[in-house]
């Protein structure tokens, strides 16, 4: 079996090429993840729709409302080197330094990293904790989807076959602060065995509001709502109880990076450290 | 399998080649008798297949050959184009920065990139930059020596009057 490689030059042309019932037709941006699936025979495409030549999907800019607009074709290396990202979402800059290696970051794109729906990624839980959303266009009307609602399951997203992520929007973080902790079983830049993203609104050094998201240990990035509730009510004194609640509420997944039991133990440690890391910054 | 003709620049020279949709850059280079970029892990983790696309390092094993059309592809074979080894190549020899040599072309291309971005990397900065390249002979201390040697040599060459 072979496949065709098509390189549309406009979004409209891309939607036309993607608008089919054939599940083996795929959009292709950086392709670093899809290539692994194709080389191992897990995925055999009939058509790759290469998005790289489509104008208007690149770049990073600060919007009037203080949010960051990041074009879907922005490479992870561009994100890593962006002064705007370092200033308005420093946790992203920090996380990217250990997200795979330089060559992969030179090629992989933020839109593809989210659309792939791979649970073993750093950006989906992190962007979810930052309350980011994706701007989606398609043959029909465009829409916005929160990153948390984008991934619906194991390699499953709420995107239709004729829809594409055109940009990611990170809202102004104002008094919110974030941390991302990743634990790897092999090298530091490996896929995470567990990733924990925490965003806290901790003005006056008391937790006003927060978002806790765990990734990689679960089949999709998972909000720890019960733990959030405990910390909202009890503040930092509830940290131990919140950690216990997280361990009890999450369905952990065994994979090549570790057993579910081990990941459960990791969550206890890393969730506490991530929250503590932010609180310690303010003392 | 249907093959398509593409044109691109290989180490600065225009080239026409026939590629099938499944070919990676490593496949394409082997068909053109360029064996410096080697597929080892096949997953973009080890850096043995490092090449430069429009001046940026990529894993040749993860890039489709068809997508190089119209672009510049630079490989280790282009570094001594004038018949003289590059400063980084010579530094690897002087520092003894390899045993089997399988990973060397990838490391050298990455060190060229590192020194283009940062002319005086600290050992930690060099370790961080090269963390995506693996040397199973574990010549890492000598590779770091080679980075230092090459950095010093490049700076001294810049100071010399033309």
C-alpha cells in the first residue's frame, strides 16, 4: 500500500482534501509523531495533507486582551525561543527545554502536538492548566475548544475530519502562576511517565483558585477537580488530603514508561511538589 | 510504488532525484550515495541521522523526502567541500572524540549548530545542546573536549586578519 502526499496552499484547499470518510486521510504538519506510527506500521495512511505551506498559521503575538495567539504551525523551537512566551507564560518556556530534543523541537508544531491526542505529551496538560483554547476552522463554521475539552480519549479528539486547529490562545495569566513537573523513566527529555501541571491564583499567598491537571499517567489529560475543591477550601493545609484524593480519583494507565502503581506513587510526590513550588515562590 | 521527481539543493548543488512517498531523507541520501546520515534508533532520539534543512538541524529518519523539494539539504559530506576538514571535524580528530564513529557525523553537525548559536558554550550548555545525541561508545568527555577545542579555534580564526 502506498499513499499520496498533497501540499495545499490554502486552508480551503486543505479542508477539501480532508473532507472524506476515509479515516486514513490525515493532516500532517511537523509529522514527528505520525512518522513514528507510520514507520512502525501502526498507521498506514492513504493520503497525507501537508499543512506546512499554508500561510497565516505561523507566529506568536500578544493580543489586545493580553492573551497570546500562537499559530498552529509554530514549531516547538520557536515557542521555546519566544520572548513573548517567556514573558507571559514562562512555564511553557521552561517545559520545552526538556520536551524531546532540539531536532524534534525544530520540526514538531504546537497544533499537531495537540491534534494528535497522544496522552504521553507535556503540552496538553500544561496548556489545559493555563486555561488555553484552540481556535478551529473547518469546511463549516469555526469554533473554539478549550484544550481540556479537545482531547476526549486515548488518541481521540473532538475535532472533525474536515477541521483544523489554526491557532492556540493562552489567556492572560494576570495573578495566576504555574508549574509543570514531569517525571521520566529514561532520559530527562523522554516522554513523561507522569506530568503534573498546576496553575494557582495565589494572591495574598492564599490559594484563591486553581487548576490541577495530570497527564501521561492517564489515557487523557485529567483535571483533578476533587483535589482542587479541597485546596480551594482548606488552602495549603489541605495539600496532603488533596494529594490523597488525586491518587484515589484518577484511573492510572500502565505503559512502557511505568506501572499504574508506580505512577500513582509519582503523582503523590509530584503534585505536592508542583503546588509547593508555586507557594514557595511567594514566600 | 509511484516515484516522483523532486529537485533540491544538496550541500549547495542542485540535484534531481526520484523519491517514493515512503522515503525519508536518510533513504533519499543513501540513494544518492551519501552515507554520513545513518538511521540508528529510527525514532529521532539518537541523532545519528542529523541533517540540516534550510540551515536547521532535523532528524533525517523522521522527515519525508518529498518535503525537501526546493529546499537546502546539508549533510556531513558538505563540511569539507573545499578539501579541508571543518574546524569542528578537525577538533573531533584532535580530541579523539569517537571510537566506532557511527554517531560522529550527527554530533559534528550538532556542534556546528551549537557554535553558530553560541561561540563560547560552557560544558553544561554543550551537554544540554547535545543531549539528544547518543554515543554508545560513551566518548562524551572527549566530545565535550572537542567542543571546547573547536570553540577556541573558531574564535582565534575570527581574530586573525583576513
